[in-house]
């Protein structure tokens, strides 16, 4: 991460389309940007709200503080 090739490798191995995958991570640069660059959906895990107000604007990225906030769709 954040190289797109790593994310592409996963979708190839799992035989899924990038838009069908969601990556949850606590690093904006490695996790969120990497996933978005590969066409995935991303959730940013900010457990301690340390990034509040300092994140790049990304309307497509949901910020969560706990994995308990994840709801299956």
C-alpha cells in the first residue's frame, strides 16, 4: 500500500470487481488513497478522532471511529 498494484492483486485473486470491494484502514495515505486509486470504496478508521478537520475533502469516504459502526449493505 498505497500502490494500486497491491489492490489489483487482491481483486484478481478473489475474482471480484474493484467497485465491489471496501477497504477499511487507519492510514489516509496508504489505505484510503490506495483503495480509491484502485477503484475500491474506502472507510477511514479514525479511532481517536485525531484527523478531524485535517483530512482532504473526499465525499465518498466515510470516517468512522469504531468497527462497530460498519453496517452491511
